[in-house]
C-alpha cells in the first residue's frame, strides 16, 4: 500500500506508520499531528466516515484526542444517521514527528442491542390483547418507542412516541421520556392531555431534550363497550379497525410536539369502541417516504390493516411491518391493542 493508496498524502511519514496502518486495516486507523490535522488514513477509516480519503486528509480530525483515551463517539454519515465507533488514541512518532494514532471500530450493533433492551416487554394486559413490532432503520440508532400498562379500574394505558434524530442522544432521551411517561400515566387517572402537559413541563425542567412526538391514550370501560381517550403531541393518529375490517384514522387536534412550548393547551379525543375492535398506534417510519404525500402512505396502511384485521394480533403487527408503505429509511414501531368482548371493572379475575 502506497501513501496515495492508503490516503497518506503528507511527506515525512515513514514505513513504520504505514506498516501499522496495514497491520490494523480491519479497524479504521487515522494519524493526526499536533495541530489535530489528519495526516494519514486507511481505507477502513474512510468507510467508517462514509467519505473519500481526500475529504479527510489535511483537515481537522474533529474530535478531542488525548493519548490513552478510549470513548464511543458518533460519526455522522453523509446520507443521514450516525455510526457509533469505539475510538482509542495512542501516541506515536515517525521521523521525529509526534503523532496521535486513532483506532476506530464500529460498535453500532452493540448500541442497537442496548437500544432494544430499553424497549419494554409488555406486561399482562388481560383481558386486553396487545402486540408490538419494532424495526430499526438500516442499523441506525433511533428514538422510537412504545409502552402499555394496566391502570386501575379495568383501564389500560397505551403510548407511542418518536424522539427526533438517529443518535445516542435520541436513544438516551427515548429511555428517559418513556420512563417518565410511564410513571405519570399510572400516577393518577387524569386525561392524556394532562399527562402530556405534565410531561412537557417535567422535560423542560430536567433535561435538554430533542423534539419528540407522542400519542398517549387510555382505554376504559364505557356504557356500551369501551371508551378510548387519547391526546397527540404532534404524532400521527391511531388507526381503528373494527372486527369486520373497516379502517378509520382517529383524528384529533395534533398538538405541538414535546419540547416546543409546554404552556400551549392540549386537547383530548374521545371515541366509543365496540368489543373486538383493534387500535393500532405507530410511528411515521411505517408510512412516510419523501416522494409522496403522507396521506398516500396512510391510505395504503389502512388498506393493508383492513385486509389483515382477522389475523392474530402479533401476526397483524408483523404483516404491517413487513408490508409497510414507508421507504424503510426510518425506524418503525407498532403497538396494537385489541378490545375484549365486554368491559369489566377490574375487581375480579376474568
């Protein structure tokens, strides 16, 4: 490998460093001078950055580098999203030139596995049925999440949300917001709009949070079946499926996303549901694509769901995720909740 082939373009770098690059070529290797300027990079490094060597050479490295340092950092990709890489720094010199040699290893899969661990396993919601499906986009970190929990009085809470961005920050914020919302929803039987308002104020006071959309709902016993009460913070509407296959989006005032202005009022939608009805909550990766209106994706999803409503709930979620009308460039989270035949008050086993 010549210096041109490896990306090395600066004079004064000797064979010892070239050999180091060759021997460690499975990892990205970058040599940085005392001024923080990249003097050499190997092909694995250019692949991790998603940029040609000419863009990296003779330019600032962009990260603090201290010999002996080890840290996971994010590399923003030209097409969007990030890679998480483990960065290790060691001191070196060649021909009298002091250098810092930076080793880069892709650990995105490790963080994706950790992100999946942050998503909840649904509790027993009997007599309700519930199922979920989650698909990360192209091995990228994201902030989509779901949650469901039993509430006093025979009610169930269901939540879907999406933290903006594909980064460690988005994944960490997702975990914080989900946990806070879970506690607020269980704390007292207030309308979902009130829960979202309290969450918005709490987020403003506690963390520097990215913009987040969410839909919070309660399903509770009603006079002639079930009653759904829901509130949206800039999120897409839930999809109602009747047992005979009719599909309808439950539109209400969308409200502002979390993290914009917690002083703005929020509203609730209320809808009676028959026994056996299914409500599907989802994030925008299921229906969005840049080359068409989102209404087209929503209509396509409703058609797929209407044809699949008689499937067991886990198969319904899997079918929607497999046949999604989105472009696959964003995360997909789906939470489906199916009503029992008859309401009950939660006071006795069913």
